[in-house]
C-alpha cells in the first residue's frame, strides 16, 4: 500500500512538472495595484482591450500581459512592475519618463533620431529596440552597455 501511495505522489508531482502555463483573461481591476497605476499614468485615455494573467505551472509565478488600443502591449510581473513594453504600430510612440531620468537623458543625447518600438526592463538595465532594427542596452546610471546596429 505504501508503494502505491508513493507511486501516486510521484506521478502527481511529475504531471505538475510538465504542465503548461495557465492563461486566463482577467479584468483590469484584477491587476496588481502598481500595474493599474502605471497604465493610468502612462497610458491615460488609451483603451484597454484585454488583460491576460499567465501562471507558470512549474514555478507558480504570475505574469500579466495588458493589450491596449494602438497595438500596445505591456508585460508586468507578479507585483505589478513592468518588464516590457512593445509598440506594434507605427502610429504609436513610447511614453516619456517611464524609465529613470538618466536613461531618458542618454536616449535624448545619443538616440534622439531613433523610434523606440520595444523596451525591456530587468531592474538593472533597459534594453531598447528601435524601428531600424538596432538595439541598445543602457544601465540604471545612463551608461550605454551595448549597442548593436
């Protein structure tokens, strides 16, 4: 009997280990408060089309994707900090001041002629993808770490 219980426990654990992510459509009000405030501040007046909550079945980590009008997508972590913003339309522009002033200054000084289509943030560095296919990584101090043409 102990072997059967142990075998069932192993089988149950294994099924969770290979489980897919769980995605669920949620209301904007179900986002972490910090994410709601970010949307209200930087995308004021932009219609929210849908919000998807993804739960990593292996690690039980939640992430949120917010799809806005104008083909804008914002990804948030489980506490509501933004990880990535993507602009999939030539008509939309990246909001200013969503990253620290030092980074904004570097962008204004060195990349003012480039249109940002995607920005990723890991808390230490910001990676910007431009419409011409080039990319730049800038650290929190505003220093260019890497530039790829």
